[in-house]
């Protein structure tokens, strides 16, 4: 008790000393203790302001102050803003403060690094980045930046996400939209109660959102998207303009009309390409024509991103692609559209938000939420979807990059939201057959043939089509769960259909796979597919559990054992049923051969937070069952008993 009092006394004295030593506005001791809990950084103040002058011009101002508490918060101390011909940075100021709020350094616009924002796949891009960092490592410290950006287009409105990531707390944050009284904008709020405060300023309306004292969030495994966890407000224009092209975003149909205006009449092909289209496709049925022309596109063009001014939105015309043999997603999709049009097949230019596990858009809020373009070819029974930037995907397959999400079909009538194909548990099948021979010294010689289907083949497809064989072998070494082994042979065969699959063949020698102790032999019959997924106990789970990917794995294993062994312990069959999936495994010994069968089906869906313990127990049972051992003993040992 005496020691506790001494500690409390020391802490009180330290706080008094801090207050006496300095009283800067951003002194760390002024942060409420609740905001420090689980936080790597604290936003002390952020004021964002979008001033809309017209449908073509706006100014974005952002002032923010962040206290960095430890090295895990250092990434928030980076200042980074991009600029293009349509987005220029007018001014930047920055300050560095110590833990007492004392100013240590000041930066001005001339101190900024100017970096290229061009990626390796970009040929032409006006995207550049202004960057700055004080590179201070005495924790805690505070940074302050003020930036003003001129926007020459109102197509994009910034969103307000005061707490943009986990382990970040917020003292105070505001977002204001300033616009003429007759200008209409739209917004949609998540985790924000009430309406914005509306005031007047020089004849303009000022709408302000405000929040205070947001404690840090710890993101739980498989939690929903961020806007379901913390405050987010998204904004969108009604009337907008990009260069000389005007548009309206009150509905998806209206937005589609704008996009269509950018690509209209850009589908004219050179005569030699028209001839090639007919040489390739005349006499074939419609589906064969689509496949043949898609393969022609893949063979004769390559993807290079071109993001320059309006070119970030407007596709280069079909003649440009035919002449240059390259283009970005817009240009290649428009080119494929043109090839099909010449063959008499209608298709639809389609906007989509691409990226593995990042395909969410707010479907009831028309706005610019897309980053990619693909092609939809309507058919009597079902549409055929084409990813025109890939030189390896089969016609009709979208992969995890663009499947199972909303897309905006764009034609002369405007835009229409639809869903792209979903690949379910029957399509995402991994079927593995293992035949192995166990030597007397415990070495296991393994032949594995695995068929990966649907989304289960995506990563492997990218690997075998884009990297060297040595790199593929490195990947295999990272994936295989053996202590000491050698891969003597590996081979792949792709089945490029609308639902693709890959056949993998491996020959592996695993040293000391089985434990041999005296007369006993210990072996894990599950040779290749053991789950490593484990969940910690969490009685305070707050958020729902979300699984977007469903799949089935089936393993059939046959292990030939050294002669002279009989079973001492054979694991019982395991069967686990859960709302999250199904699992079963069994093992039997027949003669000198061990047979093992394993099946797991993992469902997709959204599950309530109170089901988390069921999830933990489901995977705990799988983890244990996957590592069950068979114990064998030599015949003469049994006879002695």
C-alpha cells in the first residue's frame, strides 16, 4: 500500500512539473487519459474545408495536428499530397512540437520533396507527389500541417473520416462544405447522429460536421468495413464538370450519361483491323467469336496506364490502340468493344471498383467510386465478362479482382448498376491427392496432384504467368509446412475455361517426417493441408464477423508404410458442424497402407458478434484434428504382450 501511494505521488509530481515546464497548446499532458488507451497517435485538431466556387472549380483546405505516441504511429507523421493538371497544391506549412508543445521546427513550401507518382506500369502520367517528414523520433511528439489545394474539377469530393484507422483517437475534428446557395451537393453519413450545422458566410451556405473525443478502435479479426466501425461521411456533387465535359450525378443513370459522352464515337477501327476481325470470326457462333476476338486482343495489345488530364477518364480511341498496340483499362476495353461491334456483337463499357477484397461501393449513393473499366457482353442466358487488361485470363472469368460486386453498365441511355458474377463454394474447390511412401528412417517420399479451381487458383495463376520458375519454387518453399524437405519436381497445367483451374504436380522428399522411437512409429496422416488459423479468446467482441470468401478443400492421402507395423492408436473420425462451415476427417490402416480423408467447407456470410466464440471453437477443433497422430508398433512388440 505504501509503495502504491509513493507511485501515485510521483505521478502527480511529474504532471505538476510538466505543467510548470511548459503550457503549449499541444502539450501531451493535456490529452485526456481515455484517448491514450490503445492509441498509437491522437488527432488533436483537424479542420477540413471544401469550398465549391462553381461546377468546375473548388478549393480544399486541410489543417491537422497529430500527436505521435510511439513508433507505430510514425506513418501518420508523413505529409503526402498528390497533384495533377486538375489538382494543384497552392500552399503548405508544417510545424514540429516536442511533448510539451514547444515548437522545434518549421517547414515551408520550398522544403517539400517533389516526387514522381508514376508507377512502373504507367507510360504517361501527370501524377506527382509533394512529401515531407520531420524524421523526429523522440516520443511523444506532435506535427501540424496546413495545406491548400485548388481543384479544377468537381467530379471527386473528399470524404470525412476523422478516425481513419485503428489505434487512432481524436480530440476534435470538423468537416465543412462551403457552396453558393443554389448549388446542391449530397451526403451520406455513417455513425454520425443529427444533421450538419448550417451557417452563412459571404452569401454562401456552410455545412459543418463535428466530432470530439473519439477513443481508439482496435479492429477485430474479420470485422466489417471501416465505415461500419467509425464515423464516416461521404459527399457527392449533383452538377459537375471535367474540362469541357459537364455532367450530373443525381442518379446512376445520369452519371452513366456523362461517362458515355467521354467514349462516344471513339470506336472507329482501321481497315486492316476490320479485315482481321472478319478473318478471325466470320463463320463462328457468337460465343466462339467473343473468345477468338478476346484472344486476339490479348495477343496483340498490352496494358499501360495513361493518366493525363481528361485522359484519366476518357479512353483513347480504337485507332490509337490499334496503332500503338497498348492502352489503359479504358482504352483496351473500348478497343475490345470496337472489335466486337465490327463482328456484329453488342457489348457494354462498364465501370467497376477493382481490387481483391476491396470491391465495396455505396450502391444507394451515386458518386465516383470506381477505379477500373471492364467489358460486359450480354448473352441470351448470361453475360460474358471480359477483363481487357489481362493477357492471360480466359474469356468470361473475372477473378477476385472484379468478381462479386457492383458495376456500372454504361451505354447511350446512361448508367445501370448490376452485380458481377459470384464464385461460390462449388467453384472455389481445391482437390488434392497425395500418394506417399514412408522409408524405414522416417523419410517421406511424396507425390502430390492438386487441382485448384475458381478463386483458389488466382494467386497461382498470377505467379506462373508473371514470374520465373525459380520464383515459383521460392513461393512453394514459403507455402509448404515441413521442417526439412526438397522439391525435386513441380509442374503446372492451366485449364483456361470460363471457370479456370490449375493442375499442380509436386514431388517432395521430406526428411524425418515420421518419428521412430524404439518399436513405435508416430506419423501425422494429414501431410499437406493443415490449418494455421487460430483465434484468441475474446469475451468482449464488439463487431460482426464477416467472411467474403467461401471455399471447399478435399484431401485424399495414401501413405505406404514400412512393413511390419500394426496400429496401436488410430484417431477417431472427426466431424464438426458450425454456422461457419463443415469439417470432417478420417483415417484407417489397411495392410501396410494408411488412408486419410479430410474435407472442409468454409461458408461466407455475416455473423453476429456473439457467434465469435463458436468461430474460435470451430477453428480450435480443426487445428487439433489436423495434427492428430497415428501411433504404429512393430508386430513383434505386440506379440510380446
